[in-house]
């Protein structure tokens, strides 16, 4: 009798192989007092562990094949840069001197401080960046403790064709084990935005995450089937099941081959309507990977990563250089730069800390925080304006909730334009400015906002959470997170119609845009610009190429007339089955 374990599907594909269980949880650390005469020796020991971690990651980075997607190498680069940053190279040393404690304990205290910053963030994507801290810190801790590097333990032969089972795996471990031939990865922790999920999508590796207590039920060497598309891990599969999944493997290989043929083809419906497919990115390397997959440009460039894990905030010139790298990487394709989207429940660099609030998601965050702190916002606006002289750049404002807020933004932009003109600094005076529709009030007031904006972009992740009052990362209530809820579909429809009346384009940059299950529905609602994680782009392009707008209108009207949240998924299923 087979055992089926369920988790979160983050990629598609089927893998069949034997389990290899990786055991390395958070290193145990205790505090020891270091006599002051021996303190410098302890600091030297810490710096040696830091150098060793840096060299280990550089060695892994060198072994990445030249044809590997750039976004994968970017993970390694980010971790190497963290080791060079003062938050890990100097802050623990300062703690050691102040507390006269051992290196392991000082590093743990600094790790806890950094993790708290990420855990308090409202943006689910950025909240998962705490994984970066843990993966890098754990590597240093193991070097301090003299533990082996799990990627170099001589199991390369055992990993070829194996199913990796772990609590979590770092990007470095994932890359090493992928090079050694693992067939799939399954973890106890993680979600759709975790490093494991992102890397697995980039590598085309079947993966299931969030399989609770996974290692309690499985043993090394046990034959497994991973059905990544359905988020399932099957132990003890019977002969008939194995035959079925082997057929699925062959079909999946054919599917991937067919998708890759779409890279150079335009996104056009069967009846000849062009659709724009853009990418969501946060690093210049992501933009390069997106272009290679056929993205028409960047529909969302997240700027938050420039502001994290540092003592001082990035100045105007540093931001300008970062944005310029993305613009140059796109070689003339449009780039949409979103202004800072963080909450005020943490202190970044020298930004003033605000009093604690009971619900940060409804507090001072995103554009509200930017407007409250012009010293934070003005340099970013100037940097975006300056980079607009080098290519087609658009500025996008997050979390707008009303017309008054938008007018403040536009006044500040106008003031910075005048200042740049006085200084003789080049910029595009007609740089488009758009707004994100991710608060229900913004969707309902879309007609008023459209009078002042050049484009809309619907951020479905927050729009769904705010409308349905549900945190999609909270396992107690995330079953209520429903993109097909009638209220969500009506807010999307209201926004698209307001954009059409005002003659401005409407895009979508939330996860709905990157899920081919919703593609036909969104096309039928009038959406013509999608922005998504690059790895999902070809799937959406295929769905577009199989759709006919002349038949979608009638079917989507039937969906929108439905008052039943229970019936709508069946209607969308029928819509997707139609030739």
C-alpha cells in the first residue's frame, strides 16, 4: 500500500528515484565568555570562518555551467555579497568585543536581529528573504564548529537520479546537488516564494515544499515518486502507479521541448490579437534571464533589496547605478520601476523608527511611508528620473488608496523635474507614471486615479489579501485566499474598464498573471499586459496562443454573472477546456 504525502506545488514535473535524506537543521549554539586577552584570537577565528564560507561559495559559483540561467548565479552572488557586508563581517565582531562572548553566540545574536527585520515585513516575497540570512549564517556556523560542508561529503554518486529530502536547502546546496544529478527536491519547510521554489523553477527541477514532518515518515534509499504539479510525494508506489508516472515523465519532457519552441515567438492569440508579456525582477541578472525567455520588458522591478541588510540607506547615485544596470540589460525594452514598498514596522539604515502598531499591513507602508519621509523618497524619484534618459523607463507607485495621495506624489515628481532641469541633468520629461491597484479602494476609485496616471498595474497578491481579509502565508486562514472570489473578479473588471475609458494601458503583476489557469479568464476580462516571474512566461504564452478572443467574451460574461463562489471554478475549468 502506497503512502501519499502532500505539500505545496512550486514547479511541475514527475521524478522517480530513491530518497536521500539530508539532516542539517539550525546549528546548536551556546554562549561562552571569552577572557579579554583571548578575545582577539576569537575574532581571528571568526574571520577565518567567514573567509572559508566566502571561498566555498566562490568555488560553487565557478562551477556553475555557462549556459545556466543568470538568475541562478545571482543567488550565489547575493550570498557572497552578504559575507562582504558589514552586517556579517563587522557587526558580530562588535558584539564579541562588547559582550566578551564566543563567535558562534555573537553570530547568532546578529542573525536573530536580521531575521526579525524580515519577519516583520508585510510583503510576502520579501519576508521569505530571511532565508538568505539563515543560509549564509548557517554556513559560517558550520565552519566555526568544524562541521563538513554538506555539498562536499562525497555522496555525488548517490545523488545521481535521487530524490533529495530535507528540512530546507540553501541555494548553494541546491546548485551543488543539481550538478550531481538529483532528480527532484522535497522539503518540510518553504513556500511558493522560498529559495528552493525559485531555484527549482529556474532549474526546471521537480519540487514540492512545505511537506510537514516529511523526514519522520521516510527513510534513505526508499523508492519515491514526486508528482510536483500536484504537490505529492508517493512512497511504496505499486506497479500500476509507477507505469502511470513513467508515462507522465515522457509527456512532461515533450511538453518542455514544445514550450522552448515558443521563446522567440510573439504572444498572439489564435485570432491574431497581440498580448504583452513582461517579467517581475529584482536584480539586473533577472532581467537578462527574462529577455532570454522572450519577455517584452520588465513590468515590475522591485527596489526594496537595495535598502535591506545595510547600516546606511542607498543614496541617489547608488540607486541610479542599480537602475541603470537593469535598463542596460534590457537593451531598449521597457523597464517599470516600483518605488519603495516596505512597511514602517522596522528601521532601515538611518530611517526613523515609528512607534509599534497593532496591524502593520494597515499602517504606514509603501507610498504612505515614502510620502511621510521625503528624505527617503526624493532621492529615489530623482534616480528614476535620471535613468529615464537612458531608455524607456516607467515609474510605478505602490499601494495607492486615493486621489489625494496620488496628487502628492505627482507634485513631488514635478518638483524634482524642475530641480534636475536647473542642474542641467538629463531625464525624460514625459516618463510615464503609473499606479498599482492593490487596495480595494483604489480599484473602486480607478476612474478618478486614471485621470492622473499613464498606466495601471493590478497587484493581485495584496488586492486579494486586503479584499478578503486574509494573510495567504497564515496556514490557519490561507484556505480563504481565493483569486476567483466574485469580489476579486469584479475589482479586476472595474480596473480594466476604468483604464479603457481613460485610454491608458492596464497590466497585472500579481501571481494571477503568471498562472496559465487564469490566462483565458483575464484575456476575456480585457487584460492585454501580463507581468510575471520569468519561469512561468512560456506557459502563459502557450495559453495565449491557444485562446480565441472572439469566443472568450461570451464565456467570461457567464463567469461574471455567477454569484456563486463555488460555481465559478467549474466555469473557469470549462473555459480552459474549450478549443
